[in-house]
C-alpha cells in the first residue's frame, strides 16, 4: 500500500445523503398532487352512486304515486354510516325533482357539490 493513499471506511458521504434526500423530496412533490386528485375522484364516486340510487328511488316512487317525494326517508334512501357527503332533496313536484350532494373534501372553504334531477342528469356544480 502506498503511504500517499488514505483508506476510508465504507459508507455514505454527506453529499450522497443530501442527493438521496433531494431525490426523495422531488419524487414526493411529483406524487402527492396525483394522489390527492385520485383520492377526490374516488370520494366523488360516493356522491354519484348515491344520487343515482336516489334518482331510481324517486322514479319508482313517481311510478307508484304519481308524484316525486320530498322526503328521502319515505323513499327508503339512507346513505351509508360513513358517508362524506350530505344529501338533500331540493324540491319535488308531480313532474320534477332535484337533489344535491355536498361535501368539504379537503377542509377548505370550497364545497364539492353534485346535483341530479328528474332526467337523471348528474351535474358537478361545485368543485372542492
């Protein structure tokens, strides 16, 4: 062994650790927004599914009684116990009804709002 050559113990240098930390942080910054949007899309599935079920219950109720119901309980509509959205029938007559699902998915001031009517048309009117 040459006297000019210094032997170092194995391991990572500080520069190696800083570069790894920067790489992990960059991957994190890329992945998190995608995860958040996928999570919101999955949560919105609850509103679309429940409003579609409410539409079918209203359609059936009107077929039997000749008018839409303003009371979800009389339709037999109850969302699951762990639901994120609040459901409300906005109006019901002999020829029309509309219902809304509303939630604050990320605890800011914006609300995620879905509306369905007697045609079964589902509209996303407020994005959280």
